[in-house]
C-alpha cells in the first residue's frame, strides 16, 4: 500500500493479550499487528488491561475472572471502543475486529469494520450478520468459508500465519509426543492421552485452563487423574517453554472434536520440523499435508497407529510447507490488500 494506514485491532475481551496467550486468534492478531507495524502502518490494539502489543494499547478494562463475568466484560470492552471511536472519528482508517463480537456493532462505527471470523459457523448466531454498509467479513480457511456460504457475505479467505523465524528448526527429536492448547473438552486432550498410551509413548500436555468452571471441571475429571510419569502436564507454558516442547516432540497430536477453522499450533510444530497427527476436522487437512507433513486420522486407534509411522515424515518438508504457505509476512500482505478493498468500497459507498 502506498500510504500509511491507521488501524484499530480489536482483541477478545476476556484475558490480556500477550505472547503467552494460549488462543490462536490472539496469537494471529499479535503476529499481524507486528507485521503491519513493521511495514510502517500505525497500529492500535483494543484489549484488556495488561496486554502487550507492538504498537499502542487501547486498554478496555480488567480481564474477566470467570464465565459469569464474560458478557459484562464484552459489553464494557465494546462500549469503550465505540466511545473512543466517536471521540476520535478521524484517528483510524478502519477497524479490524478479531474478537468475534465488535463486528456486530459496525453500524455504530464511524469507520469501516473488517471482521475476521475465527470460529466454526455453529458458534455464530444468524442475527449477528445483519447487513451494514461499512461491515466486511473474511474467513481463515476454505472449509470455514464453505460453511458460511449463503449465510454471510465474506470477502474471501486469508489463512493464518506465524513468524517462522521464532520457531527453531530441529531434526533430532525426543521420545515424547505433545498436545498443546486450551485445556477444554472440545480440544479433547484426554483423547491424546489415550492415543499415546495405546502406542506406548509418553505424552506432555501443555496449555492453559481458562477461568471457566466447565473447563476446570473437565480438567479435574478427565486429566488430573491420569497424570503420572508417562503423562505430564505443563500449566500455562511461557512462550519459550512452548517452543522448546514443540521443537523436540516426536509428534504433535491435534485431537479437536469441533470443525477447526485453523490451527496455529500445527503450523508452529511444522515450522520446528515436528510432524502433526490430527483428526480430520474442519481446516486441519488444509494445514497438514497428509503423509508429507503429518497424518490425518479419524479415530484414536488410527492416531495410535500413525504414531508408529511418524518417523517417515521428514522434518525438512514440514518446515518448507510453513515457509511456503503459512508465514506472517504473507498473511500481512494479503490483509493489506484486503484493507485496500475495504477502503475502496467505503469510498464508493460514500460517493
């Protein structure tokens, strides 16, 4: 783009956004905001107090401490953003909503809003897609876009990317397998434990238990009783810990039971030269090239069997796939082009 843009990124309101955030949408936002700032654009991130971003932080309030506070926190977050936009209507060229909620208020925003849809179609209500002249939407995978076909007018697909240079490539692997992510039932780390045990591997579970009672109850019921010398849990790993676990694992297991729209952790693992064994859910077959950078399976038994063949996956090919398809720089270039289209549309509408 020939001129410098001023962009307001809107993060999820629940927790502070930092390099230690467990959520893929938060990590994608940070990677994109960092790339856009490096490219010379003015970036601001609306997020909870304590967030750490590359550009400027628009703090919207204290993080929630439980699910019962979430709706109130979301209202506070969005109200703070709208108030700031009304007070400074010319400060930003556009708002890029990564929160999944602010885009619903686009008709109240004085500047165009691009909403990136990070979640499966079933997570969104039909009434949230009411027409608004300054609202534009995009998806992060082709399988997700197909699910939205006919129910929301989207501007296409931009796959997520990572800062590949932050993930050291490692050919030599240890004898554990890894599961990494949010500790909750739909991500199903208990299935990863079962597959690893069936295949005779020790497993490391690493991730964050969000302050929701149903997440905490799931951990106490399904995970804690299985922790032992062969099943280890790393609670809320720091970014450097996460990278060390990814680069040395024999394989990463992705056991999600929902239609995933992306998987940054799978991309990060492949960047480290670590193969991924994933269930055939949503966009996972778009990310993991079956029999080349990992294996796509349908059952726990198939996952366990795949662990016996994972040594056939070459680390160099894993790394090369990420460098070709899933870099943050590629993602940022595509969003720059999408921003141009959004602003052009806004000018045509105003005319």
